[in-house]
């Protein structure tokens, strides 16, 4: 049993959620970790958290608990 994920004009076919998550997860532009939880999107750039966003020179970004 497979399922399709439609994203950004492309169709991806997977047979398990774990594969879909790992294939579709964005990558932090600072530390290069896969973002599997809540990341930070700053002007179209993805970071795993505020620390990495600030390390890349982004200002005004704070983590929320």
C-alpha cells in the first residue's frame, strides 16, 4: 500500500510515513540537521531553531517553549 505526497508541484510516492518524513524534511541551513519537528522559517530559509538562525545573522528570532 503506497500513498502520494503532493508538494511544490511534485508528486512523491512512499510506502511508509517514516520514509516520507525523512525524504521531505527540510535541512537546517546552519548545522545541516534534518528538521523533523518545528523549525524556524526566516524569509524562505529554514533553521532547526533560533540559535542557528541567529548564527546565520538573522535577528529578532526567538525560540518558544
